[in-house]
C-alpha cells in the first residue's frame, strides 16, 4: 500500500520523535517522515500520539513535518543476492549506497536490499501437479559456487503446484511458481519479505548433537559449541573478541555465515570485506565471501539502526536455515546493541533498573538467543542457526548486567581473560572461567567419527590445567622450588599445553586453523609427553632435565610449524621425543647400579 | 507548515546549568544553532537539544553565566553548527569553536561544513596499512602506528604524555616517502603552559605553517569543549579527503571533553550510568574517534592520537575504558617506569596496536617483525611473573633460566624502552629487540621461525 500521510511531528529528542494524529497506526509499524522519507519505526502508542525511533540522524527535523504510514512492520528482503553483500542495520546494501552517495553516508536514501534488475538462473525442482507443503523445494538458484539458494514453499502455503517457471533467468520479483491452496492461488517469487522482530521458529526443534567445528583448538577440544547452540564471548577491550569472531567466521564448518558488526569499528568491517574474498574455505577451497553476509552498523552509524541490526541478521539466518543449511551468526558486540536499547529506553523516560538498563533487557536477550536452534526443516533436511555473541563489559567486569543475563541464555561461555591478553596468550580464552554445556551432547560425534576417547583426553588435559591453577596459588607464596618434583612437573606440562596447544595465532597462516585430526594428534602427543615425563620423574629424574629437553621447542612450535597436510611430521616428532626420553631414562641411576 | 522564526527574538523561560529553555518557538529543527543575546549584548551560541511542540531546550556552548530569564533574548539560525574550512587555516590558531585568536583576520575563502560530519560508509574505507616510523622502539617495534589509525595515549597526571606526543609529531615519517604530515591540534581544557609547550615544539621542528590549532583552555567555557574536537575533525577531514593530505590529529585531553559532556547530560536529566556518565558516551566518543582512516577516492588520511589522563590511573574508568573499546589500540604510560627514569615510560603489555598486523613484516618493515614482536611480548610477560616470584623467594633461589629472564627484562627496559629523545630507525629497533632476546636460550623462543633464529639470533654467551 502506498504511504499515506497520517500524522505530524510534535517532539524531537535525538533519535526519538513523537507524532500526533497516529490513532490508526500500529505498534512496530514502519513510518516515513518528511519529504526526505526517513525510515522510522513506532515503538510506543498512546491515544493518537506515536513514539517513533528513527534510523537516521534527526538534525533539522521540526514539529509540523508530515509522517507517512507504511502499513507494515520493519522487514527484510530475502532471496538471491544476499550472499556477499554488506548491509546496514536495516538491510540497505552499503555498496549501493556508496555508488549513490560517495564515501560518506547521508540520510534519507531508500534502497532495496535485493537488486531488482539482476536476473538469476532458476532451476525448477517440482512439476505442475505436485503436492507441496511448507519447506519443500520449488527450485534452486546457484547463487555462488559455494551456495545453492533453495526456493522453498513459504510457511502457511500448501497445495498443488499449478505452474512452475521453466529453467531460465528471472529477477527476484518475477513469479516462479503458483500454488493452489485452500484459500486460493498463491504466487511464489524468488524474493520474500520477513518481519525481523519476531522469530521464525523451526518446524521441529531437536537437541543439538553435532559440533560446530571451528578449527580453534581451545574451543573444539575444551569448550565446544554445537550446531544450533549459543555461545557468548565476554572480554574487556583488546581481549580478542573480534579476532576470535573473525576466526569463527572464517573457519567454522557452517554453510552460511552472518557476521554482524554491531556498533563496532568501521575498519573491522573493511578488514573482513578485504580479506574474505581472498581467504579460502579450508573444505572447498572457495573464497569465504561466497558463503558470507555482512551486516555493518558501525559505532558511528545511527544507534537505532544498530538496535535493529541484530534482528535483521538473525532473520536472514533463519531464512537460510529453512533451506536446510547450517548457519552461524556472529554478533560483535551484543553490548552495543544492549546500549542502543538502553539509550532508546532513556529517551522514552522508562524506568532504569540496573546500570540504566530497562527491566526488559533480559527478556530481549533471551528472545535473541532463543532464535538459535537445530532441527528438522523438511522431511529429509536439517538446518540450524548457531549464535555467537561478543559481550563488552564496562571495565572488563563480568558482573555487569549484559554479561550476567547473557550467561543465563547461552550454554557455551568463552570468557576472555585480560591478563592472558596482556601476556599475548591468544585466544585469551580462560580455561578456568569458561565452560561448555554441550560436551556430553557432542561427545558421541567425536568418538564415533575419530574413534578416540575425546571426552577422556579433554578431561585429562583440563585437570592438569586445573591442578596447575591450584599450585600457582602456592607458588605465589613459597616459590616453585619448594614444591616436590612431581608437582613441578605439573607446572611444566601445563605451561607446555598453554604455549603449544591453547594458544593459536590468528595471524599465522598455518596456526590459525587446525583440522580436528591435528587438534587430536597434537593434544595426544602432549599427553604422551606427560606420560613419559611423569614416569621418569617418578624414577628420580630431576624436573629441570625435562625442562631442558631439546624436543620441547619443536613440540611448542608444532602448532605453527606442522601444517594440516603434513601431520606425519607429528609422528616423526613423537619418535624424536621418545628417543630423547629413552636417553634420559638410561641416565637415571638405578638402585642396583648404585649398589654395585 | 510552520513558518521559520529566524528573525524573531524570543524570551528565555528558564536557565538550568548549561541549558536554556525557550517557549513560543516555531519551525525550529533539532540540532540547529541558536544565538542567545545577554543583557549586555553579548552573543552566545548553543544547539537545540529537544524540541517539544513550541518549547525548545538549548545547550549553550559558551556558558550560561549572566543569562537571565528577564533580559536575555534568543534567536534561531535554522542552520546546524558549522565551521568554515580552507587551506588558509594552516598555520593559524583558533578558539574551541573555530574563531581566530592569533590576532589575524578570519579566513576569507572556504566553505561552511557541518561540524558533526557524516559517518564514513564502511564499504568505502580503505584499510590502513602504511607503517609510520615514530622513531620510538616501544611503538615501532611492538605497537606500530599505522597511517589512518586512531591510537590514543593513556596517561595520568605527572607523566610525560605531552613530550611523547610532541616527539611523535616531530619524528613521524613514512620510510621511503616524501609526503609530510599536516597537524591538526585540538586542546580541550588544557592548561596554558601545555598549549604553549605544543606550540613551541611545533615551532622548533619548523612545522608551524603545517599546523592548525584549536584551543579551548582550562579557563575557557567547559561546554565549548563538546564541540572543539568536532570542529577540529571537520577541518582535518577537509584537509585529508578534499586536499589529499596526511593529517595527524592530536586531541587532548579527552577526559576533559567527557566531563563537559557529563555536565550537559546531568543538566538534562539523562539516566546516569558508571561514574555519572551518560549511557551514550560510547556512541558519542565513537562519533569522534571514527572520524579517522582512509577512504576511496582520496589520497589523504587522518591519523588520530587522542591523549587522555586516567583519573586515579584507573584504566577501567569509563573514559579510558570506552576509548579503548573504540580506538584501534592504546599506548599506556606507566608511573613506575617513569619513577625509574625510563623515557618514554611505555607499559608495553597493556599497550596494543590493532592495525600493526597489516602494516608490518615482509614488504612493510622486515620479515621477522611480527614474530619478533610476538616473542618479545611473551618473554617480557614471563619476566613479570618471575619478578613476582623473585620478590618472594629472592633472586638467588631462581633457576638459571629464570635469572636469564630477569637480565632480559632489565635490558629490555633500560635499553629498548629507555631511549630518551633518540630517533631510531625500524632496523635499529628490531636489531635491539634481537639483542635483548640474545640473553635468553634458544629453547625459550618458540614463537620465532627457525630461519629467523638462524638469521638474527646471537646468544650473548
Ligand atoms: N588469536 C589471536 N592471535 C593473534 N593475535 C590476537 C589474537 N586474538 C587477539 N589478538 C590480538 O589482540 C588484539 C585485540 O583483539 P580484538 O580486536 O579481537 O579485541 P576485542 O576484544 O574485540 O576488543 P574490543 O572490545 O575493543 O573490540 C588484536 O588486534 C590482535 O593484535
Ligand atoms: Mg572488538
């Protein structure tokens, strides 16, 4: 329906505006203001006065300016052409804006998310006469070499296919199928539009049981995330949230990546835009951009559009999930989103409860993370949305509201420790404060696929680290030399695990990604080292001899010196290690020899 | 539609802190500039913060002292706050709102620009990747500054942050390039002698005709500070993106800026968050710091070096905290190093340059640079742990490797960090880093590649 004039502006306070004469409007309806047609959204209604949040700068807006209704809520366009795009928080393609406006963003530009002119090669998958129901595939469009865009029967539509477009090229607004339903004929196009603020639930939710393989050793082995799960990365500034999110976006074994830069730095988005077309997906060798969609509403862009960027992103994720894909969504940072919520609440003079946040903060967080999930999208297809949210606690203090409430709604918590970051231990994922509740759900996957006792291996390494943490407390009082050799060995092995396994340099072309095989082999090797070392120390070898072993450096450097396709070098390393241990063992004075 | 009231003078209904309330307005837009005329005829400028029907709230920049409800008059201009930008501004000194204070006439040519600028489209940015050699080892070697970066100095009162900033300005070069930096200097609430120090130092290095200064000093109206960085950055954007210059912007002291912002927020009744700062401090600071970088279609760049003093030397205070969350790293100064007479007293562990990853190494500085920096960090972090233990059990009780770490730490601080006014090339810096590592056994250097060790590592004994 064409926009109709209905109200007039009466009040402006930053991004919050009020308009009278809005009795007909509904909550969350999208409206446009002034002749510039700035896009706004109604967030409160009282009698005929609507309170509106504005997605753009309000400078120069005056009482008396006209307000036009759109009749529908904020929605995002979905269809071929999304992949490889960079969109702002309300779904406008930034590349198109740049062509129209130059390097600086000016307000008031209306551009659709999807290109209306471009034609896409459509291949039908059904024939006229077929009975279809929601989730069935009507046809496909090869959107990128990495991604087949599946045009599925929309929710609420079922019946007999009357017509289907023949194989050929179509724009997103052309009809590609007509379905006879109980309530008449329904046309299906390549494009559809979904409101962003409400969730589009899975047809059938299932318990997540397959890990999201990230290629990040500390995550895959120690604090794993399941496909369809939710994780949070809290950490102070510079702790490594963004680098970790970029690593996840690059190397995770998801089909589609949605990366939301929510109130963060412009250059970080540029970095992704510059690197992803060049970085290769380790599984297919194709450029990562062919499976990635970016949403960039940086810190200097309007704060209300920042608030909606999260919803725009997760709606796109649900759309791809319903095709039967595993989608991973990264939001950096959810704290900036929460602050946008707080700022708008403040302008509405809502009652602040904690740190100025409104009482509905936890509810909003829960709604967002609940949109993650794994399940059935059709009889024979499964899909998932995995959500990974960065959290930026003020002062790095995890007791603040956003971190605390987020913790309630995620099952993997990757706490970044500033002290580790200062010491350049990256990723600075604390092995003490982090946890994953997915361990038991996905252990069968690891054990089935690789035939190893993944849980046992993980537990063993973790308990060495936990013991070291306890021993360090004693060391801080009496120094390491006062400890018995067996305990000093624990300190040494823990240091080896930290340097040789937990740390992972995102900038090193070999180290930045490890295959699951390398992850397992490397940790097994370290555990073998511990076995042998402990045995020798029991036999009386002083710990400093272990600390001085030649093989140590090679073992620590293996993560960046041995690439995934040369894992046999780990075998050679093991042989060298055994030889050195054997030599050390021979030197241990035997009681018998002493006697003779 | 309402008629504008540009020529109409209205009475003042209420004055509260930096805010003036006016009734009977018509056609006034959010964010436009108003002029308040005091009883004595003085004109003060302010910005419209809220419009509610026929009422407007104005934030007055130049102070509300002697504005009375009875005798003051208000006029709206219909325009946002602007500054006139031109090449003529180089070599000149202005107040915090852009009016000349060097005795010279206002620049004649030029174009009026909205001081709030417009956000850079992230798709139009060019990623910064040119190494700036500052001649300071702790920066060049370990926290490399990149052209187009925003890299603040976190300091505290009594530390030589001004000296460091002036040294960076004096020594900054791009090896192998002729182009020079143009300096935009914005002072917010700094003391007269500090401003004089900078002026003198720009003069000594013969750079004065390449400097534009905006001075809001300690005794100038505090609310004016909320616009000073925006005026300065508007000029910087003009010089960088219209005139293709490489601009280095010094903003000091951002803590004073934030305090002025808090004053306005409090007067307005905004919901306070930590330490009374408003919840939008992050977005507000971002609207300043994000005005740095490079864009398509222009050869110029804006590199920002904001300086801020951390109250109580507390890095978790909202001002350094939110700054660190926005800028591309930070250079942290340490009172303990300063007490030991080390200059520059840069605490390398909490310092960070996020952009160095793309501006160093093969083809930029030297191929060993990334791993060398990484290893220096790791080894120096180890020194701190060993020092803690040594403090308990005494140095004699340490293992021989641990004692080597202490010697490494000593050398690192006394030689690598403590360089005084020396201007070192990047090669000198890197070689010094290797010399420091020469104090450690090779087994302790797992972050370096074997080839690099073969080429550069020379153990001391
Ligand atoms: N895995 C890693 N490998 C190497 N360096 C890393 C790694 N993770 C983080 N870093 C270093 O730490 C710096 C800061 O990381 P990052 O930008 O991710 O921090 P952040 O937590 O997102 O901070 P902010 O909240 O301010 O955005 C990076 O620029 C990089 O130098
Ligand atoms: Mg970040």
